[in-house]
């Protein structure tokens, strides 16, 4: 059985992406924030573990999607909040 790695993503997003939730993002902010999160995912996870993204209409949802793509991970969008 493979060990599952759980990340407290809201805390990570808050720490890595600046701690505030803007209502909009510029293209530059989107690129910079998704680069930071992709770097964190690559550094923290040893395998290409799929990531569940929950963020109902949140600007950071797009940041998370892009970070997953940049880090080569599969994305599962969820409408159910697990945390």
C-alpha cells in the first residue's frame, strides 16, 4: 500500500502565495504565484502524486491548477471541501 502524503494546502497557499485572497490576479501575479507553488510541489513531493483542488470561484484555484500542470501532476477538481 502506497503511503499517502497529505498537505494542508490552505496553510501552504497562505504562506507561499502571500496570505491574502485577492478578488482578481494580474497575469504577472498568476505566473509568479503558480511558479512558487509548482516549485514547492516539486520540492515537497517525491512522486507525481495527483492533487485535489477545491476553490469554488477562488482566484487561487487557477493558480493551483497552473502549478499542478507546471509540476507535471494530475488535477482533480472537487466541489466538496475535505478540510
